[in-house]
C-alpha cells in the first residue's frame, strides 16, 4: 500500500488525498560530483507535460 521507506504512522492517514500523496512518493539516488556517493532523495511526480517545478526546503532565518 505505502512505500516501505515511509514511517509506520503513515498507515494512520484517513484523508483520501493524503493517502494518495503518500502512496505516490518515490525515492531515487542522485549522483553528484560534490561527494563520492549518491544522495538518496524522495519526490512526487504529478501531472504531465509543462515545466517541472522543484521545491527545495530551506530555512527562514538569518544570523
């Protein structure tokens, strides 16, 4: 039902949209020249055609 890399509490989801989103999460290893081993990342691919959008998590803080 859910990808095996998700935590067990995902099985407690009740809203259909949340369940569908969790079921569509994929994982892949991406090679980068910055380190000598691939970086595992998770993503959801939705829609078809058009320009892809990549959302990157960041922090809203400064020093």
